[in-house]
C-alpha cells in the first residue's frame, strides 16, 4: 500500500517539523530535505501548502521559526483536533458560563478559534446553579447527607437526602438521591433544589447505579424494580433510524425481514421509560410483547382522542 506509506511518512515529517519549531528550533529547508531524504521542493511544499496559515510560522534568513509567544500545549494531531472540535460544540448547549469556560480551556489546547463542526444540543442551562452543583458534587463524593428546599412549580418541601448522581436525561438535569427517611430512590429536578446544607451525617449504599443509568432510556427508570424485556416491531423507516441510534444500550435486533423491518428487544425497569417513545414513533412501531404495554399505549391514544373532541 504505497499511498498509505507515503501519507504516513508525510504526517510523521510534518509532526516532527512542528514539534521542533514548537521547541524553539530554527529549521533550514535544505537541512530538512537532507534529513528526511526528500527534495527541497517537497519541504518547501510542506511549509507553504500545509503549515503556513495553520501555525504562526515565518522565515527569517532562510530559516523557518515559530512566532514568539506561541506554544502548542498539547498534541494537535488530526484525530485530537477533531475530538476537541466536537467537545467544544457540545458545550454550546450547556449554558453560557459553562460554554465560555470550556472554550477558554480548549483554546489553550487547540490554539484555533475556527470550528468546522456543528452540533445542536438542547440542554437545560444550569450555569447559574454552579454553587449548588459544587455542594452536590462534594456530598456525592464524600457520601454525606444534605438538607435542602425543593421547589417545583407550586410545590415546596424541605428534604434530607443522600445524593448519588447528577444526571442528564433528554436535556434536563436531575439529582438522583435516596430519601434519608426510607432509602427510596428519588429523582429531583436539579434547578428546583435550593438552600443546600451539607451535613456531617455520612451514608453508604450497596446499590450500584452505573449499570442502571447506562441502560436507562429516560428519568423514569426504577432501580427498585427488576428489568423486564419489551419486544418491538419496527417498520423499514423506524428500523433504519433506530438501528443507527439505539433507544437504549440494552437494545438488540432479534429478527430482520426482507423489506428492511425488524424486531428489537430491550430491557426497561418502568413502563414510562418506553411508552412515550412508542407513541412518538406511531405508526412506524408496534408492541410485540408484553401486551399490557400495548394496551396502555392504546388507552393513552383513546384518552387523547376523547379529550380533543370534547
């Protein structure tokens, strides 16, 4: 594979040149051509067509140098740059304060203000709640109780809870916690938690949340209940999309048909994890089992129709 070999040699040569310039060396085109066993014209093309414009380099008395004050802090390989670009775009949906701070940090790595990647993430802005998040993180790490006031719509309650995780589902931020009175798992809208007081009371938990959260479809997961299987039929339209972007990590294809449709299986812990998704995909999705899930979906549709006609 000569093409790949030539490409690898070029990439190695460019990385070596940039690394040496970054270390403060002044490089001669003639000496580089001899060192890499290539023509002087090849080295000139490296600088003029590949490196000039990407890095602040210039020629001084026939030698190439890096502009004073510029420093590449980290690796700027193609793969690394793409990953950093994606991370930068993801932060756009996290709120202005998080986005500004993240971009400032990434700029120290990238030394580049242009990002060719676009991503639209509709994520709740919690940047005004940084102080609360700091306290919650401290509580989670040290396994200490907190007292707080929970204000949601017209509902207000004083709580003592055991914070376990801060999680994002469908763009909204939640605190996953245990009720200190009975150790029941609760999910609280994070922005509705105020007046947090970190207590000296510590706690321990035997329940491992990571696997449950990894397989959860949305915030309706239930750690107290054993997972059960749901089998869905996807027509060719739904199959094409939902095989590319699975409903959950537990999803697997169990049957495929000639027209492009398929049957999938997934594990859930609460009916409300899946019912809204089924309703969203109607008429391209059908419940194969369990039948009681199908009946609940049909009842919801019937109730909606009745309400709309009244």
